[in-house]
């Protein structure tokens, strides 16, 4: 069985607790994002070194390697989006199809050790972007291609849920 594409609109996690992973936007201080990103990255320690990292637990569930590739790309994508929000007035983000990216980039064939290094680098880069956000920049706007509106602060919380949720997905 193939992976079923995720077509849910996850923006609700900005208003409600995610019962699946426990993420609660009400307790997130976006000014702490650099530390929260570092803590999340530590949760991946050793996961991609596991000899079974490329093995799917079920045919319709990503492997740790595939989740790792996705999280690496989430760090990169959201880093780009936050930089756009800081540099431009109300940018519209290009559409990103995560499922298409997984297939085209052959997540299942990537080297777990390389992915671990790339994830760490990407996490460090987005943490540095958030560390540089000035107090008056947290409300700067941006929009997804589907019209969903964010501020730097809400995009930070939305992004954090994504990486927290996927750490939960791999059981860490």
C-alpha cells in the first residue's frame, strides 16, 4: 500500500492542542524557538543511525529516514519563508507539495547519515533566523498559496508543531 497524501489543513494547530502529539500552541513562546528547535533536534539523536531507519513500520507509513528527510526539508522551507517575511512585505509563498517532494527526492533512498547532518545544519539555520527576529518583526505577515495568512510568530508556532509532530511520529 502506498503512502496516502496528507491533504489536511493543519492550521487549526495554531488554535487548539494536537491530541495526537500533545503540541499546545497556548504554551509556546515563539521567542524561545531557537531553544525549542535545538531540543527537538536532540530528539532525533541516534534515530537515523538505527540500522532499521530506512524500514517502514507498515507499507503506508513513512520510515524514520523518510520522516527525517521531510523534517530536514521543513526546516529549510520554513527558514526560507521566515526570511521572506522579514525581507518583503506580505509575501505569498510558493506552493510546496510535501508528498511530491518525498517521491521526487527519493526520500526512501537517501543516506541516513547524510540526512542527519543536513537536518542538523538546517535546524541550526532556522534557529538562527528566529534568534534574529526583532520584537517589532513578529507580526510581519505572509501568505501560503492557498490563502492561509500567518505572522512570523504564527508561522513559527505552525512550523514548530510540524517538527514536534514528526518526532512523535517516529516514537521519540
